[in-house]
C-alpha cells in the first residue's frame, strides 16, 4: 500500500471490495453500502470518515484507529472495539450493535442514536457524557463502567447496578429508574 492516505474519497461497495484494509489510511472519506464483515483492519486508520449502510459484522477493531468516525445505518453485530484506548468523536445512528464489545474503551461523549445494543459489553468503559437516545440496551453489560453524566432518558431495556458503576449526574427518565433497581428484586407497578 502506498504510504499516503486516501483523501476525500467516496467508496461504493464495489470499490471498497477491491481495497486491502490492513495498514491503509483513510482521511475525510465516505463509505456507502460497503461490506467489511470479517475484514482484517489491523493497522487501518480512519480519520474524519463516515460510513453509511456498511456491514462491519464481527470485525475486530482492536488494532485500528478511528478518529471522528461516524456510522449511520450500519451493521456492527459482534464488532470488537475493546482495548484500553481513546476513540475520539465516535458516533452511531440507526445502527445494529448487538453483541458489540466496547470493553475498557474510552469513548467519552459518544452519541448512540436509535441503536440496538442488545447484549453489548461496556465493562470497564469510560462513557462519560455519552448519550443513548432511543436505544435498546436489553442485556447490555455495564460493570465498572464510568457512566457519569450519561443520558439514558429515552433508552430502554437496560439494567445497571449503581453499586458497580459510576453514575454521578447520569440522566434517567422516571420509567428508566426501574433499570437501576432490578438487582434488588423490587417490583414497581
């Protein structure tokens, strides 16, 4: 691969299929309808990139760099973002993130908008001021997670143990408080 990054490019599914992603650099690029499921993204750098209706199912992002990455209408089922590092300005809108792994990731102020995060793993993650707007979090795992100032007001299906997570100034709706009491076996009618 050439040492210079791909700059200001738009990639369709056919163009992306011909790319070797390992160690590639993309800056200010847009990917539309691309299928990266199971791809090797080792050493790949995406800076200020947008992904529309792309498939990243089962991709391991552990050795990839994502800065200012925005996913819209993407399938990221089982995607593994885990690792003790920062992803800056990371956002998801209308995405399928079931079984995704965000373990130990520093993703402060990340916006999840209308996403399905069923059984996603946020163990040890830093989600300070993250927003879960109209998200489904059924079975999502929050353990030793920083959720300070996070917004769960329109999220549903979550169960968060206040004794095992940092929740200072986190926002919940009256109905969402039930998700904080489940471990105690309290019945709210």
